[in-house]
C-alpha cells in the first residue's frame, strides 16, 4: 500500500474536515516509521495542529522536527543534520515521510538536497527538475533563487564530506531517483 503524495492532516478545506487521529492511523497503516516536520511550532498552532508532534510520538512514529520558516531555507549546518538523519533512516530501510505545510517549498527543497547528498552525479537543476516532475511546477519556486544557492552550497559541503561516504557516486545520472527506501512528501 502506497500513501498518497498529498494529505491534509486535520485541516478544514472547503467542506472537507480532516481527523488528525484517523490521518495518523492511516500513516501508520502505510508503515511510516519516521516523519521529518519542517513546519514551525507557530505554523502548527496556526493550522490547528499544535500537538501534532506529540501525536506522532504517541503512535510510535519517530519525529524529527527541523523548523524552517515558510518561504525560508535551512542554513548549511541544519541542512547537513537533516541529510545525515535522513541517510540513517534510508540505510535502515525505514519508511520515511517529510512534510512542511504545502509540500512544495521546504519539503521539496529538502528532497532535492537529499538527491544531491546521495549522488555526486546529480546537478542541482536535475534535482529541482526531478521534484517538479513529481510534485508539479510549483515545487521549489524559481523566484526563490536562494534555494538553488543552498543546493549548490550543499553540494560543495557534501563533496568535502564525501570522502567518508565512498558508496556515493554510483547512481545512474539519467535516473536521479532515491531507490534505497521510500521517502514520501506530505502536505497539510
């Protein structure tokens, strides 16, 4: 069973009211073991899910909270921490989900960084294009040039770090896709 690429956890959208308990149970039914949350605590309160992190924990889902302000980008140190945590999840074949609010900005940025982190052959533009193919043209808005800069700086930082990761660089450059373990992107 594969989770949808988009869910709206416990939100009211038009005439649809989500149930946070049922949505979290559904995530568990998909086998999700780790969740990376990029929303700030303020956003979680604003969107009426202030206890979301605790709820994930109650359901036995390991929660990695890395708040990034909406429209913002993580600094290189934070980005590297996120990449290292994601790499551990992938190496341990853990079903992992990443989410921000809309699933197009911060989540796609992190997913693109992960592609760069896992492969020395993928360019920042290929990573962005891969995410746009999956999530639509709204993923990683080109107007946010800083994000491409972050991806490029991350590549430079990861190249310095790659000496400790000799398994990198063996991926097929025509298919810059994560094949180690599924990582899903969730929207609220």
